[in-house]
C-alpha cells in the first residue's frame, strides 16, 4: 500500500466520522417539538340531569271536578336544584331535557320523530273515536315504539302519556283488561301527576284507571330508570354524558313520602357499564329539606368523582421514529480468510401502525476496512437497505422492537483473493488469473433485528439495535459474502 | 499446563481479538516484511550453476498475513544495479510463507534461464530488528551458512519497476561463461 493510498484511507475515515458527528449534532440541535399539552380551555365532564317527578299518587284524587291542572310536578324543583349544584363546578357541563331537545350538534333532531309520533297519536285517537279499535291499537303501538326510540319518555312525556292512555282505553274496549291495566300504569310512569276530569270517562274506565294507579304505587320499580340499565346507557351515550342524576319523590296515600336521589356513572373499567355511585333516601319533611338533600348528595358526589383535572392524562405515544445512528457490521461468511469490519452510519424510519405493530425502513452506508491478511484488494462501500414489519412493546420510556424484513446490499468495488500474487501484482494476468478474484455486487435476503429506543428527553431518544441477516440471491452463484451481523447506535426523534 | 509467562504472552492476543471485534482492524502487522532487502555480502550458492562465486541477492517482498509473494534478484554489486551475467536476472518466489518470525520460500535456480529444468532452491530467513533485517540460510539446504539481508526499501517505496521480473537471460559471460565461473554451468561438479 502506498503512502498515497494510506492518506486516502485516512481521509475517508475522517469524512465518515465527520458525517456521523454532523448528523448527530443536527438531530440534537433540531427544534424540539413540545410534548402535546392540554388546551387552555377548561375540559368539562357532561352530566345528565333527568326531569324529576313526584310519584306520590293518591288514587282517590285521580279524578277531580273541573279541568285538571296542566302542571304541578314538584319533582321538577328537585332536578333544578341538582342542576344548579352541578353548575357550581366549572368542570361540569349539565345536560337537561330542554337542552337535549334543542340539540345543535348535528345529532338527530326531535322535530322529525316528535311530529311522526304525534301523527300516530292523532291517528290512533281518530281510529278509537271511529271505534276501529284494532287499527287504533296498531297506530298507537307504532307510536309508542317510535316515541321510546326517540326518547320521548324523557323529552316529551305528555305525548307518550297520551299514547298509553289511548292504548289502555282501546284495550279496554276490547275487554283486554290486563293489557289495559299495563298501559295505564305506563301512562302514570310517563306523567305521574296526571289528573282527569271526573265523569269524563265511563265508570268502568274510571275504575280501571284508579286500579292502575293503586297498583302503580305498590309495584312500580323506581330504581329502574328508563326501563333498564341498557336503555339508560344508550341515552347517556346519546346525550354524550358520562353520569346521570335523578331525583324524585315517592310514597303512597297516608305516607309522608320520601326524597330519593340517585346518581349513576359509567364505570371506568373496560366494557364500561352504568353503576350507581351515590344515593339518598330521606323522609319528606318540607320542600326546603328536600332541596337540601338533593344539594348535599350531588355535592358529596362531586367531591369524590373523577373530574377532567383529576384524571390521569394519557400522553399520546409516538407514531413515527426517525433515527440516525453510527453503524458497524461484519459478514460472518466471507471469501477472505479473516472477517473484515464495515463501519458507517444509517438512517431509519419506523411507523407505528398500531400498538405492537410497526413498519420500518432503513438505509446504512458502510465503508469496509482492510482485513488483516489483505485479502481485500481495496476498501469499498456497502449500501444496505432493509424494510419490513416489526413487533414492539411501547411505553413512555421508549420501546423495544423486533424487526423482520428483507435486506438488499449493494457492494461498491468488492474484490478479494487469497492468492498473494494477485495482491502483489494485481494488474498482471500472468501472475493473477481473473478466476482468483471474487467480485460480488448485489446481495438479497432476509433480516431480523432486535432493538430498543430509550427516551432521553421529550421526543429525543437513544437507539440501539443488533441485527442478523442471510442472503439468498447474489450476482455470484454461491453468495461468497453472507450472514451480515450489524450494530446500530445513535439518536432519534419521535413524532407524535 | 499453561504457565504464567505463556499467559502473559497470550494476553496481547486476547486484547487484539477483543479490539479487532470492537474496532475496525486487526492488531498484527501483516505487512511487516513488505519492501526490499539486499544481502550484506555476496551470497555463495554451493554447487549451483552460475552462482559459484556468489552474488548479491535482493529480495523484493510483499507480505499479506502469512503469505509472501515477491521476487529474488541476483546482482553483482551491493546496490543491485548490475545483473550477474549468464543467468536469469530474477526469479519469482514460490510458496512464500511467514510464520512466527520465519520467512520460508522456494525459488528456481537462475540457470538455465530459458527452458531446461532449473533446480529448485529455498530460503529460511528469520526476521530481526522488527522486520528490518533477515537472517538465515539460502540455497540447496537449510543447514548452510546464515546470510544477512538488510532492508533497502519500505513498503510504500516499492515501485512497479521494483516488482517487475521478466526472468530474462542477462547475456553471455564475456570471458569465462556464466557467472564468474564457467565450470558452474556444468552443475558445479568440476
């Protein structure tokens, strides 16, 4: 080797080291993107407050002289108190019936279904008056189904109450007393304070309504909100709320009655279900005491429940990992008598498609160094390209990954021989037959690599990986260079 | 049983192995002998045709780990500027090996130069002074006199011309035949 060649090798080595340092510095000096932060506005939790009802019925007062009052449900005051208490907490957004029926968020509007249901009610009433009872029942049942589907038992209970009333009256005309009884009870569930003018209905009908009211007091399951947990969960999703508050008054004739408050919220466990988290059952004393019970119960729950500011914020995981690394590699099978080293740098990109799975690509540029016996004629460059899929475990500390894929090596100027005459007289065909020199150029195969990315600060991470490959295809028939073992060590940047 | 001193001797080997894995090249000097060497005096080859009165011998070597290639040149002056008449000016080394400080090689006798069946000779030279001189027998056998060769050129100083060997006949001896002793051409048997 001449002095000139030696100087050239030193210059190439210096250039290589310089490039690695430059890339590393570029990575470190690049603007560190801020870790995603929470927006400045207050994040609110949405809580649904159901309309309160006064279920304290007195069947003896179901019929009254003159026109019955159109309102007078004292339960409504309880829900107003609950809403007012909730509003004091800035991280709570209250969802009320009126707000839901005027949704402006692009969801279903109630004008459509409400109008359709009212149409079916009107049709059922007409058929009933025409004594076309089966047709009346059909229209009314269709109306009831539509009303329940559109949540009118909460949003427009009077409509549903009328549907059940005429359903009960129709069944009564058909002498189907049991079905009529159930329909009247449903009517009272929708509007428990409903009264009727005495003498408006025939005595038999009045008796049936009164019997239904008596039965309603004894058997109605107050805890069964909206007819079941599943339906309540559906309504919460519809209202985009994660908790529901309901307050009502219950009790039969001659009893003081009770103030009952129920608060349920979606469980934070996987497969979340609605669970009751707070309740109050207090004897009725006065409207002021009832208000106090509701206010206290809601306040207690607020002090314990998970509000957005108390919630552990899940930082997002990085999706793209870009790294630049110093690279070292050896081929475990070589035509030279000793393994020779290759060193350089590489750049890699990995896209985390989903948890545990990523795709990657990597390009390494490596310079070969002289083997101890000089079997390599000269130094050469290797361009190594790898691509494939990876399996990984991620955490806030970084990730561990196993990458598998394909590898393509391009060897620029690989020439080797073990014949010393070829080394001493490389350009003399008489001393060095061409068949004594191996010249692989392209190598294609499979690779597997195990690596780790460890977060240093923010999006900057340290990366290390060790990989192994095997070539199956080469421009020479017997793949004289094979089984590359490689190490990569460097720094990277994670994109969120 | 491994002695302490042998372990000490092997320690650099382990260090070398580790370093060669971590770093980029091996430790051993696999080109120690590369360069040229000239004998310090006329080398006499007993009973070798054409070399009866001796010649300065120049070795141009290329060492590649354990392998050594090169040429042996026969000269009539210490600077090896003039060839010995009546023989081939040079020969290629055959199967040159360098192991444990010893250079062993073969070469064809320089006479006859063209055709014929030249005798195969050999050398067994030991490296001295960190590869700056070689010492040992050269000729028909390994039990002859030891000759000394000192370095004339370093590896980087070798030129293509230095490595060129046409194995050409240097021409007839003006007075007494090849070499300085025409009788040698008969095989040295008188």
